[in-house]
């Protein structure tokens, strides 16, 4: 109980100083998402200003993954061709919109 009170006091003093920080409770609310599209299993976590998508080609041949992001009013797509059983990641600003592969 003493540690909780101490953490609350530290958080309050930081907020009073005008600095915004992520507390452990806030960090714990970030969700991990998973999906599958064609030859790819993929996952991503909620980011602050960027989103990184991690993917794995589960087919026994080369395949291409297309990832779309939404950044304000702009949609942006990146593609990667991945060997069989290969893994990779892509990072971009904005939120994940869709994945095909």
C-alpha cells in the first residue's frame, strides 16, 4: 500500500510540473492486436505517433504483404516480399488501416 501512495505522489508532482508521462497503469492499457491475411500472421500494438507491424510468412513460398496506414487524411501503403517462413516488420506514422497478403 505504501508503494501505491508513493507512486501517486510522484505522478501528481510530475503532473503539477506540467510534464505528461505514461504511468505503469496507462502503459498497461495499450492493446496488442493480431490478425491473419493470406500467407501472413501479423501483430501490432497501439503506438503514440507511429505504428510498427510485425509479420511472419507462414506459406512455403515467397509472398508479398501490403500494409495500409491512415495518417490524418492521408492513406499510405508499404509492401514487402518475404521468403517462405520469413519474418519482418514495417513502421509508419499514423494508425494501421488494413493488411493484405
